[in-house]
């Protein structure tokens, strides 16, 4: 017994020593982790060029004032780096002298009539006469020229930086953390091995000294004990059957329900930009929702009503995961589909069909009329489709199940302001039910034949 006790003390000392070694290893590894001094980062970081430092090609204009004047007077027909109704105006002062520009801006028609070669060349190319701006002074034009002479900036990505790859800081502590984790795993493995060896040594010592180590008596396996208890078997069976029925019922009730279905479309269309930032009315694109059963997928010609003159997004159009290069590429996909040459500003006749992926799809036995809800009932699109003005990628917001529709009919009052369609029947049913306003259900919105016939 005495020898066994000594070995127990030795094993305790070994475990304590291993704990000290582990603590020392972690501490020393953490101290040796490479650190990047802030001063070195500051010293090696390249200095950012000052914005707007480039001098205009001519005149001494103010680029900041010129930007505001450009937006107010020029942006409808011109872009800095892309042809639109008129030519691109980046560095226009390098192509024409300032005296010519002053005359052209003040009265382009007069210059064309005078036979000016450059003026007539522009008229022949663009087939339109530029609006005269006699209200702009030469100083105003100098400011605009200063703005058009600024160098082109690289588009900023959502994660910061410029170009196609966001800048990310190098993780300085990854190496030290990995080293600490490796040491920890090694020490724990060594500890387990040593404990097993110590246990074997102690058993051998006990055996050599005639000490009998009591073994656990084999008991009844738990599954046999459970099988012998009929009450537990009955209760468990009932619980399992109820749970299985609950999950099977829940699964079957979700068959055909595509809530949150969010497919990737062949051309990325951001409702957040169009319906949110630009506040385009839903029914401008989905015009058939007002007069038809279906809301319809807008024709690409509807897109071109705006995108004939919008070939790129603003430099500030950035979201998480999407930046200006991405959105500009989607506009180019639109041009490829309709056969639009943005350089020549004309259709080429080469079109490609766009295979949109349908999101909202009711079963054939269910009838739904958009015009009945949108025009007659005055239901807002967001009631069923959710806050689409915040969706970067469109999805099915509502479950569109029968129970969901019935619940809406029971809670929604029929709007009667300026709605003569239901006036007579509304007045009669209001007297019958003794209420001022009727719900869609009280107006017959729960009749089977309304949706199934």
C-alpha cells in the first residue's frame, strides 16, 4: 500500500508539471507572436492623392462649382466618359479652344448656320442641335470646363479601396494563434498518453504487492431494462408517434409553398435602386397589374425608356457585394439583349431573349386577379410582395397559401372612398351587418367560387 501511495503522489506531481509546462508554452508563444508596429504601417502607407488637384485645360474655373452647374445644365444629355445624346465631355477643352466653346454653349444654332466646320460636324454626327445656354457666363463655363478636366477616378468598392479587389488588413495574429493551438493539442495528447501509462504502472504495482483492484460488476444493459418496463415503452411510443405526426403534417403543409424563394436572374435587377432610391412606381414597369389578371414581366423596351440615356450608374452606387463595375455590366447585358449600340446610339437589330426565372407562381386551380386588388380594392403592392423597395434581389415575401389569403380577407376593410364599384352592395350589406365598414369576407370574399371555379 505504501508503494502505491508513492506512485499516486508521483502521478500527481507529473500532472502538475504538465500543467505548468502548458501554461509556460502558451505564455511564451503569445510573447513571441510577431507584432507590426503602427509606426511602420504609417511610414509605408502611400500618401493618397488630393482630390481635384488637376488643373483645368483652360481658364481658372472652380471644379466644385462646375460639378453643380454640370448636373443642373449638362447631365441630361452628356456624361463625362460615355457618349449619350451628345458627346462625352471629359477633357473637352483639349478638343476645342475656349473661345469656340463659349460661342457654342451660348448659341450652337448660330454657329451651325454660320458654316463653322466643327459645329456642323457635331450636328451631322448627333443629328440634334444643342440647347442654347445664354444665361451661363464665361466664368460659369470655365467652372464646367474645370470639372470636365478633372482626372477620372477609380470606382470605390463597397469594402473600401478602389478597383476590383477590396483592401483587407493582413491578420497579424493568425500565425501565433495557430502555433498556440498546435502546442495545446500536442500537450493534451501527451497528457492523455501519460495518464494511461501511469494507470497501467499503478495497476502492475498493485498486482505485485497483492492488492486486488475491485472490478465493476456487469449490470443489466440499459436497453434491456427499458424493454422490461412496459409503461416506459408505451409512453415513449406515444410520444414518438405524436412527434412523427407533427413533423409529417408540417412537412406536407409546406409542399408547394415557396416563401423566401429567391432565384438568381440572368440580368441582375435591383428593386432597391429602382423602386427605393429612384422611387419608380411599381405600376410603371408592371403596368398590366392595373388592368389585367397578371402583373406581367416588363418588356425590355420599358427598361430602355430610361436606359437609352443611362449607360452607367453613379460612382456612389455601392452596396455590400455589389459595386459600380457590377451594375454597369448588368446594363450592358440589357443592351446586348435588345441590340442597343450605346456608342452609335442606335439599335443593331441583333436581339437575344432573356430567360427570366418566375418567382410567384400560384397553382392552376387558384384564380387571382391583380386588377381586382390593385385598381378596385386599392391594395398596395407591398401588402403581398413585402418591402420590395429594400430588396436587392427579389424574392417571394408571403406564403401565398389559402389560409394566408382568407386571413387577409377577414381582416381587410373594403375601401369605399371614391370607389363606386361596390357602393350599392356595400350600403345594403352595411345595414344588414350593422357596421360602417365591411371586410372583404363580408362582401363575399370567402366564397369558394371566387377563387376556385
